[in-house]
């Protein structure tokens, strides 16, 4: 495998990303968009938001968007490489942390660390929201769907799948 | 906290087979994030963990970088049966969704340009973006009720990553230590209990 191979790029990029994705896969969305759409031109805006929509629609962890990007770039191997790179390093960290974490429950550094990372991941999730909305809301009607989803999700406990069904139906019947 | 359905102490330890099947179950029911389903299975149904134990492992999984529920599967599996447990839980969680998503990816590559599919997905994408906005708002509420460093850190993270489009790596390399120093010096600026 030479250094220009897309597989090398996928492995290196997602391997590093997994170690800074504080707060979960969704906090890494803006950076994935920056890298896959703007830097590498692997996919366009629409393919990126489609991938996110598919990952949200599919069962399982929403880190699956990584497999979709990998597949888009380099087929089945790409999907496998991207997923392993995104999960591998943090799994190893998690495995070793599992044994030591609870020993330091009351330690001041642990309390400070937890308090420090909450606002960082909040800012990143906000950034994801911004990037996704800007890419998805190309029309006023799409913007209305986004706002309506926000209102329903904040004020009710209706399952997101119903919102997706309605939004998909509106899209299908040509409202967007 | 004192839900009757939840055990006072963990009642049983699962075998590797049970562990695998359970995480497969979590994976395929977990639409829109698998963690709530993991809690339901482990604490409420199987009673492998108390609510408090779950919260501790959950906090660890959130604080570690990378996908939360993936971290959780490794932490929980390791607690039950060491390296084998971690591997089994991870494979159960990731295997089936990987197969499903791959099938969808193949279909998308072939039919993604179909007018009707692209219209359906653009509707769902708009809605999915709304869900993440809603999640941001819910998380921001406790943090923004008072002026302090946590709100400032969140705003800086947002501006650098969303508006300035800086890469995540340098942003985290600077912001995480800075936030840690602030949390160390001003613990009351934190809303975390």
C-alpha cells in the first residue's frame, strides 16, 4: 500500500479522529465534513448529508456514517478500514481505562476532567448541528422541516423515527 | 433512582454467548443511538448492573474519545470477562449494523441518483439536522444558565470548528487542556454537581 492510497488516508484520518472525538461520533461530524467534502473532495454536500441521514435511519451506533464514507471512497475494504480505524484506538484505551477508572472516583483530576470535557463536547455537537443544517437546508421547506423537528424533539417524547417518516414523505411528494 | 425494576446489586453475570446476543439485540434495536437501549437491557431487563454502576461506566464511556456506545461495550465486556468479554461485546454491537449499513451503502451507490430516493433522503437529512440541534439545546440548558467558563469554552469550540472550520485535532489539543485548567482552578464554574 503506497502513501497515496485512499485506504491509507482513511486509516490515518479516522484513527486520529477517533482520539479527539470527545463526546462521541457526532462531535466529529464537522471535521469529517471538512476533510471528506472540502479537503479530499471524496463526496459532495448532498452525499454527505445523505450518508448522515442513512446512518441515523439504520439501527446501531451512529458511528456507522464512518462506514458509509469509507464505502464511498474505497468500497467494502474502505468501509472496513474506516470503521476499524474509528473504533480500534479508542477500544484499546477503553479496555485499559475500564480497570483503573473507578479507582479514582473522587480524585480531583478526574472531577476536573469530567467538568472540562462537557462544555467542549457541547460546543462540538453544536458545530455538528450547524454544519448538518447548513448542508441539508438548501430550500425554505427543508428549513421548516428542521425547525419543526427541533420543536417536536425539545417539547415532546415522540420517537425520531416518526419525524423521519413524515420528513421523508414530504420529501418524496415533492415539497422540498 | 429507586425504580423497582432496577436491582439493588447486580444479580447475575452473563456468559460470553449471552453477552454477544445481548449486544446484538442492543445494536439492532438502537435506532438513533444505541446507549438508551444498552441501559434498558443491562440494568432493567437482565440486571447485570445496578443503575449506579451503569452511570459510572457510562460516564467513563462519554469521557473517553470515540464513539460512546462502542466504548461502553468494551468497558462493560471487560468488566464481565476481560479481553474476551470486551471483544465479544464489541463484535455483537458492531457486527449486525455493519452488515446492514454495508448493504445500504451498496444500494445507495447504485440507486443514490434516483430522483425519488434523493428527495426522500433530503427530507430525512433536514429532520436529522433538527434532531442534533434539539440535542444541543437540551445539553446547553444547564450550562448556559449562568455566566462562567463552561459557556465560554462551548462557544469557542463552536466558533472555531463550525464557523472558522479549523481542524478538530489542534482545536482539541488547545481547548481540552485549557478547559481542564479552568475546571481545576474554578470548580464552581462547573455545573456538574
